[in-house]
C-alpha cells in the first residue's frame, strides 16, 4: 500500500483515494494533449499498478481501436430499432473529434487509447468505467423540454454540417474539461439538466464502477478527463451506498407513461374530424377533409424525402406513410422511407469507410449512401411533421368555419 508515486504523475493533475483496502490513483488528463499521453505511458510503465481503469465505454473503445467497426454496422437494424437519432449523435461526436485531430495533430482521447494498449501489453486488467454514450444522451434528452431537445438536436446536427476550426477558447476548455461536454458546446454550460447528465452523473457512475470492478487489485490507476477529477474523487471517498445500487440507478431511464396520450388525442382529432365531416357535410365535405389531409401530409413528407435525394420508391413510401404516421408511431414515415432507401440503394463498405469524410461537406451528404439514408429519415420526418400541423389547422378551420 506504500508504492511510490510514478514519475509520470509529477506535474499532472491527480488525486489519490484509499478505500476498502484499495488505493485509487486518479490521473486527470487533457484529451488533446501529448503531455497526457506521455504521463499515461510513464505511469503504467512504472509497474506501480495492479490494474488500469479508463474513462471509456465499450463502444468508444471500439471506435478508438478499430477503425473498421463502422463498416460492419447494420444500418437497417439501426433504423428498425429506432436508434437513428443516436447513430447521428455518435456521428456528430466523431465529426467533432475529427476536426480536433486535424487541427491539433493529435487524436482526441489518444491518452485513453494509450492507457488501454499499455495495460494490455503488460497483461494488466483493464476496466472500462464510463457510462455508454447512448445512455448518457438518452438521460440528458429525457430531462430537457421540447425546446431543449430541439436545441440539443440542432447543435448535434450543426456539428455534422459545419466544417470550421475549433476556437482557441473551446480548446482551452477541453484541456480542462470533458470531451462529451465540449461536443455539446455552450448548451452544456447553459443547461443545468444537461450538465447533470453529461458530467455530474458520470462522476458518480465512474466512482461506483471503480469500487465494483477493481477485483483483486490493490493499486488501481484511473485515467480520466481533468474535468472529472474533483467530482470523481469526492464520490469515491464519500458515497456510502452499494456501487451496484448507484450504477443501476444511473443506467435507468425515466419511466414514461404507458398510455400514449398525445397519439390518442391526435388520432381522435383526425378520425373525429373525418367522421364529423361525413356526418354533417355528407360525402363532399368528408371527402374534401380526407383529401386535404392526405395531400398536406403526404406531399410534404414526399418533398422532404425528395430533397434528401430519395429514390422514387422511397418518395412513394413517404407519401403513403405520412398521412398514417400520426395515427400509428410504428408506421413513421421517416423510418419507413429510410428503410426503403437503405434497401433499394444498399450502402457499400466504401460508403461506411468514407462516411466521416463525406459528412464534412454538403455534397458528401447526398453522395454517400449512408448519409443520404440519415437525411431521408430526418427530412421526411420534418416534412411529415409540418404536414400534420398544416393539415390539422386546415381541418380545424373547416370544422369551426
């Protein structure tokens, strides 16, 4: 328990916490610093530690160590399981990291990758202690209102389209902060709910994972972003609940009402409007209401698909599905048209490999088949949503007119 502090830690932010017979050395790193990479290498190379923990989850580790992982993705499965928005969020994060790497000449997270490689080379246990990015994104999104989710989605979408240098102020914040927080931009600092999910919750989560995953090790080196150092040390010292209890709490999602009230209300309004039109105005009024609804939703959904460069069959599916989408979420026009696009124009291995480069340019979004499927999903969904509001207002005007 009296192992010397590695020379690799001198001059680097760190904290040492002893608990339950284990000494945890927390090394705070900058995700865009060669000095942090060197510190990690020297610390592990000192032989002072029995195990190494890193601020990564399996998906992020795979992205760092396996460049071909993206090419093995089943895009159709992503669409079917409703993970399209999450896939786009991960793509936005990758695009942000790519810009940093090109600008600074170092891969963001290189020190985390180095920690894993050095530990494996020395046959030390490696523990991935961070929460999955997708789960963090879902918990953050669930705490925001409609406008907050729109701003968050808009910021992530902008990260995909904007190809400009990262500002010096943002880089300095990144050296002292966290990659996910920086990826969300200024919105993270403006939103207490987002900060809680992206930073504070992960401090508690990683402290719990350290306590439950150390195994037989008595000297553990934990490599984490400098922004987590203080909070992680505090929770590691003070948390009294069982680590499994804390972890399970922070992995859960807020319970949603099992009754889809909005869908029920919208369906009742639309179907009730048709019924009222046929009952009070006869076949002419009822047919007119039905036609206006189909044209408003179907045409705008189809236009969204066409703007995305959709195949004619995808555009037809968007037109047919859009009027039904508000009545049954499982028949969402964006998902169905994107599935059709992926089936008709199946993305190739080359499309996946070029995806991160292609999404950096406007033309690349329409040239790359994977990116075009994403565009199809979002623009068809947007067109349908506008059509629903347009058709609903027209119907309301007819009913009260």
